[in-house]
């Protein structure tokens, strides 16, 4: 009976997190009319949600739940490689926060996204300390790229 209850709680928690993430992503992309830009906004909002979960788990702001941490790490690792291809074509929208420099300096943008891929691949969710240590380079990679290519 205990196993059945744990499974129910895990499924309920997973669905709750998924609905919250999707709701936030849809809300964030509402003002974007260009479908290609909307897809990029949704991609970035998904990263933001995963980073929030991992940051809170690493800092102790939320209890460390190994299954949620592992799922967030897997999502970041799987999605990190999608970032550079998402910006290949110059699709624009007034609601976008992407700066034109992305297309003016594509090799620099690819270099920064490659750094994200590399740091995300090294994430260790075995415990809060390991997560904090390996999350710092991911956060630095995000900040570096946003500082150069995102409207602040």
C-alpha cells in the first residue's frame, strides 16, 4: 500500500509541475505573434523553469527531490542542443527579447550556446552540494549569453 501511495504522490506532483510549467510558458508567449519566435520564447521559458527548480533544490529553498532534479537535468541536457538551431533564421517579433546581435554575430552565439551544452552535460544531481557546484557554470553560461544577446 505504501508503494502505491508513493507512486500516486509522484504522479500527482509530476502532473502539477508539468501543468504549472506549461501554463507559465503559454502565458509568457502570449504577446508573441510570430510562430517561430513564439517557439523560441517557449523554449527559453522551459529552460527558465528547469533552472528555477534546480536553483531552489541546490540552495535548499525547496526540499531536494532527486526525481524532480533528475527530470530537470534531463530536460536541460536534452534541450540545450536545440538553442542554436532555434535562432538560425532571423525571425523577429516586437515582443521578442532577442537582440539583433544574435544574427550579426552568429559564431559568437553558437560558441556561447556550445558552452551551455557542455556545462549542462556536466550537471550532477546526486545531492544538493554536487548540484550547486555543477549548476554554477550553467548559470554563468546563461548569464554570459543573455548579457550579450538578450534585451535586459
